[in-house]
C-alpha cells in the first residue's frame, strides 16, 4: 500500500512539473509573440507609443521606413529641441530618451531639481568599469599601460557602449555593470570623478 502511495505521489509531482513547464513554455511563446508585435509596428502604432509610453518627450519627424530604418526625431522640450535619427527599434527600450536631456548634462546633480529636467531622475542608466590596455602607439609614449575606465551609458549592457573593434584593440574587460536610476548612477559617477581628481 505504501509503495503505491509513493508511486502516486511521484507521478503527481512529475505531472505538476510537466504542467508547470508547459505553462512556462506558453508564457515564453506569448513573450516572444509580443516582442515580434513590437518589431512589426506601423507608423501610427509607433507614434502612439512615443506619445503614451515615452510621455511625448520626443517625436518622429522623418519619413517612416519601418522599425529598423533610421528616421529623424526631435526632442519636444523647446529649450533642447535636439534633432537626431535613431531607428524606432532603438527607441522601444525603457531607457531610451533624448540623449541631450538624459546624458549630456553629465554629472550635474542640480538638473534633477530643475523643473524641466527632473523627470530624468528615474530613467534607467548604467555605471560601468572596464579594465583596458593602452597599446601606447602615440608619438609621445610607446609603453603599453593597464588602465581603468569608468562612465555611464543608457545601454543596459555596458559592452554595447563600445564597438567590437575598440573592445578588442584595447583588450577591454567589463569589471562592473551597475544598473539603477539616473539620479543614483549620476551620484556614483560624480563621486568617482572626485576620487580620480583627488588621487584617492
């Protein structure tokens, strides 16, 4: 009797695991389908996405050529009014906004209290540390040096910040990839700059 119960329990566990696996597969298919839908956007769907999901912070101004083709955009902040041409696919991530508004103020912490820019505080951002080798090919210095490089990027994966050729040429190795709100990452970046200047 006991062995039958144990067999039934094991069989029940296998069935539950199989059901769970099937549910996970269904979820993966749904996620995959929703990703495909994003990449098959029409011009109208994309413009609506920018207005609703990006709070109308920037808009498409160029002729639509599909999700993968670069197209002119413009920042809706009148003081900024930057014009640039990313692909719509690039703009779909939660961390992508006007580069001038989000990145080009560097580590200026005062901007988060500026009514015009305080919204940028919660935009996702990445602080990174790379080890690299400077080949010393400059005219003044021909000695190879090991260096540490730090900075910030909108990319979730800091490796995307540099081209493959740069990563290879300088033997760049990612030591730290820290993701957080822009206000937090800016504080870390600012502190790192101060330490670098003071030499500590």
